[in-house]
C-alpha cells in the first residue's frame, strides 16, 4: 500500500471513527429522561445569596444533564408562602423545596436539627457531621418516615450576627422585657432570658424598629442586614448569633419523586446541592467583609454580648434539650449525635486552627497584613 493510499484510507477511517463518536453522544442523551421539577424557595429573591443557592443548584443539575433535568426555582410567595415550602413538597404540590428545616420546629423540634439549634454545630462542624458523621442518613431516617421528604444540605450562612438593638445591652438585666424580632427555636430559648419574641417578616422590621414597636431585631449578617438599613434606627450591632451557629439550608424533596429519579440523576442532584452548600458560604465570607466595614463607617456600633447573657442562654438551651429529649426519641438520637461530635470537634479546633487564627488576627490588628 503506497503512502497516499494509506493516508486516504486512514483519513476516511478517522472521519468514520469521529463520526461514530459524534453519533453516539445523542443516542446516550436520548436515553436520559427529560424531567422538569418545580422548586419552591422559602426565601424572596431580594435575599440573593440565600435564594441564589437554589439557582446555583438548579444550574449545575441542568448543565450536568445537558438540559435533560430542569429544576425551576420559584421565590417565596409565588407558588406557596415561604414558610410552607417544605409542606408543599411533602404534599406533592411541588417536587421540591429549598428552605430551612427549622421553620417547622413547632411541629416537631427534631426538624430544627436539620438546620441548627442554639449553641449547635458551626458551619464546618455541621458539614463534617452531615457528610462524614452519618448526619444525612440520620436526618433522612426522620424526614422519610415522618414527613415523606428527602433531605440534602444545600447552603449555609455561617455564624450569624446577634442582631440590632436600640439601646446598649450591658448585662442580662437589660434583656428583661426586651421586645425582639426573633422567631423559631432561638425565640423559645431567648424568651427564657426575659425577652419577648416577636414574629415579623423582613420588610416589616425597619418600621417596627424605627417606631419603637420593637426594641431589637435579628436577621442574618452584615451583607443582608445592610440592605435593610437597620443601623439607622438601632445602632448597636451585637454578636455572635448564638442561636444561628451554622444554619444549614436544605433541598427538601418529595420522597416519591426522589425515589422515581434515575440513580444518575439522584447522584447529580446530590453533587449539585453539595456544591451550592459550599458556594453559598464562600459568597457570604466574601460579601460580609465589605458590608461590615460599610456598616461601621455609617454608624453601626459593634458589641459582643455580655458574658452573663451568653452563659444564661447556654444554660437555658441545654435545659430545653434535656426536656425535649426526655419525651422525643427522634430528637434525642440526632441531638446526642451532634453533641458528641461537637465535644470532640472543639477539642481539635482549639489546637491548630484556633492558634493560627488568633496569631493572624493579632497581625491584622497590628496593621501588618
């Protein structure tokens, strides 16, 4: 065979091989089912970092399936009220929700353990427990059996701030009778310190603070808080938000819809939620820095909670968990698993991580960074 003949035949063969590979791709794609789901968010679009986690998840799913698996995200109130998103998914009104499991703590406090409880795990600890400590499986044992939902972590704010106060808090006595916008499990604990919890939507907080209808309000952290201008009417900005140490948002999926998904789509959705979980925290770490500097420049006065406030809240939380655990086996099992890991996690955290951060913070304060 001469060289020209070989090259001609080789070229034809190469084209044929490339053609076969090209033709094979659509055949594989055709085997993947076309699925469209609706995801009811528990949050408005204005909370772009929180709401955006669901959009991030949906985009990754679509890209990984070449547009075959589409998840349409709807903001709170468009399909169902934000606080009812998980219930809508459980009922099958929508295929899934992106929300905070602790919104339903009043139905069963075990729900809160899928997000956070006061003095609970921080962001990194929560992820470690969820992904490697059996947390996802334990939570799904509860959610599958009791709510017909599949739980996947899908976002976190990290430790939140302790809120905005019209007057300075110098001791536990200053908390007595304080009317504070705070809901959920945290509200039930802070009430034991003499605070009067108030339930208010985000848009109603500013006018209530301005008029003195409430004395204080917690929301999220610098990036989200700055948008609402709280520093103009309640200048004292306290930390830390001990009731929100590492609040995990989640995809709450109708169990029948989850079980009907092909295994590869389940894997893709799991991976997309995990990516959204990491991405949301990174966005807050980036955005909170600029927002906090801006807030302080515009009058916010940072204050740590007094030691007696923190101690009283911690004792009240532990007493509450003991009371619930005495009558709720599901709560007891999951809470004790988290608590056991928390003890060991802080043993490790105070060695390398803590000392590195303390040293570097000293360099920052000395203007050397």
